[in-house]
C-alpha cells in the first residue's frame, strides 16, 4: 500500500511538472504570434505610405505638366491671334489712321486677356481634381490601415493589393477627369480664337466704315468751306477792268450785213450786296469814227438758294450817229432774268426790252452745263461751260440800217430805211466758252456758232461763227 501510494505521488508530481511545462509553451507561442502580426501590419503601413507618396508626386507632376502644356497652347493661340490682327491691320493701313490702328491692337490685347482667364479656370479645375484625388487616397489609406481581420502575412498582402486596386481606380478617374478638362480647354481656346478673329475682322470693317464716313464728312465739310469761301470770293465787292475782242459783232443773230470785228474796254464795280455799275464802249472795224457805242448800266442780282437766283438790269446806250449796228435805233435796254440749277444743268431764261425810236423785246433761253477744274497748274480754276441758246424776238416799226459798199474803188455808206415787222425765232446759238481764273486775272475765250432764222434785213442768213476773247483784272 505504502509503495503504491509513493508511486501515485510520483506520478502526480510528474503530471504537475508536465502541466507547468505545457502552459509555458502555450504562452510563448501566443507571444510569438503577436509579434508577427505587428511586424506584418507595420510592413503593410509602410508600403501603403510609400505608394501614397508616389501617387501624390504623380498627381503634382501630372497637373504641372498639363498646366505647362496648356500655357504653351495659350501662348500659341495668342500669337496666332496677334499674327491675324497684324495681317488685318497691314491690309487696312491705307484705310485707317494711326488712332484706329492702335484701337485695333488694343482690341486684340483685350481679347487675348479673355484667353488667360480660360487658363486660370483650367488651373482651378485641375487643382480641384488633384485635391479630390488626394482626399480619396487619404481616406483609402485610413481605411486600409485598420485591417482588423488580418492575422498573417497573406492577409496583410491581400489588404495591400486591395489598396493598390482602389488607388489605381482613383488614378484612372483622375487622369480621365484631367483629360476632359484639357480637351474642353482646347475646344474653348479654338472657339474663342475663331470668335476673336471674327470680332477683329468685324471691328476692322467697322473702323474702316467709320473712317470712310469721317473722311466723307470731312470732305463734305471741306467742300462746304471751299464753296463758302468760293462764294465769298465771287460775291466780294470788286472793281474790274476788262478788254474784249469780238471777231464778228452781232445783235440777236443779226450783223446788218456787215462783217465787223470790235474791241470793248469796260470798267465795272460790283458790290457784295448784288448791285453793279458798269461803263463800257465799243470800237468797231470798217467805221470812220473812233467810238461806235458806249453803255452805262446798273444791275441787281440776288441768290435765293443754291439752285435759284435772279437779276434785273438797265442800260443807257449811246451810238455814234454813223453807227451801222442794227441796235443803233434804240438807246435803252431793260432786262430781267433768272438762273435755275437742275442737277448741274443751268437753265437761264432772260427777257430783254430795248426801246428808243423803235421798240423790240427778246426772250433768250440759255441752257449750259458748267464743268470746273480747280487748282490746275497755276490757276485757281478752269471753267468749261458749253451752252445752247434760243432767241425768240420781235422787230416792229421803222428801222434804219447802214452798210458800206465799194463803188468805183471807194467805200461809200448806203442807208436803207424799211418797215420791219417780225415776231419769231431770231437765231440758235451754240457756244463753247473756256475760262482760266488766275485770281485777280481772268482770261476768257469763246467760239460761238450762230444759225440765223427769219432774216428780213441785210443780215447774213447763213450760219457763221464768231470768236470772243476777253481779259479781266479785278481788285477785291
């Protein structure tokens, strides 16, 4: 019994020893497993942080690269716009003044600034996408750090691989969003370039139109000033001395059968009010006296508008008692006329009433078209004014005409007295006058073609021409 008891105690002792050793072994294994989890977790955290740092750097580089490329595109677009603006400006240089060219360049500069605003918008959107991606990575990192269910290395590796997959998805979204922003930016730049080019072209056309209108207004103003000065010059009070030459002296298409030439000096004072006084005399060929005729006249003219004016005048005429002129039987002349300007065509009806021993009236219609050339060489102007005249007149009573006839190699005067009664067209005339105005001096010449009609006296009934030359000197 005692032996069995001792054996049992020994067995219990060994069992106790085994039990203690077994508990120590289990405790060591648990401690060993805890250390491995910490190591694996730390390794996973380091890998995630390293991956995150690489991704942050990628985001910055990608965004900066896009901004640099976009800025280069912006500079290229602005340069293209400037080149187009310069080409438009150079093409319009003859039509625009410096002020308008500077305005066109300023317009280009302002449009270029709108492009810079688009770049600022792109940078802002890229920053938003980068910040969004970074925040998503940070949230992914924080959630990946937990990994409560991870027990061994495989679990931590699987968790890290999940992190990589999710981070790659964030990268893809980031790249796609940036691509969309850049694409939209480039489309906007292209649209703005087309729109800006159209605006520059339209603005240039508007500047040309405004410049043309301004030049036309300036031209009209200059013409108004020139016309005003011209009118003031023409209507200024002046004293005029003139000497005229007529190759064939006539009166209402009549030469009384004589082919006489003559000279006519004249002195005339014209006041700016429209009143004029003149005295002239006539020296004719084929006469035995010095002065054949002298006239003293007074007239008044008034311009109601640019297209209508009137004139009335009276002259007293002295004739030599031996004058051969058909008009020598009348020593008073009253005339009333007007001038109507219709689109450059001057219509000038003039009624003349001559009276003395006999009385006659005439209605002279004149149609002329003045053509002026100003500042030609040394002249103020050259005036060319072709004219057509139609003379309707009356001859009544007894008229005495005188003419020269060669008898036995001697020139004798033959006097004829006849009763004349005529009302009708006296003649048609077509003249080509030519005046050169040098300011104080004016030279005038005219060729006048006459077609006499209804001739009842000794005057020529065949068409003929006369040449008139006149020299004037005016003191204003």
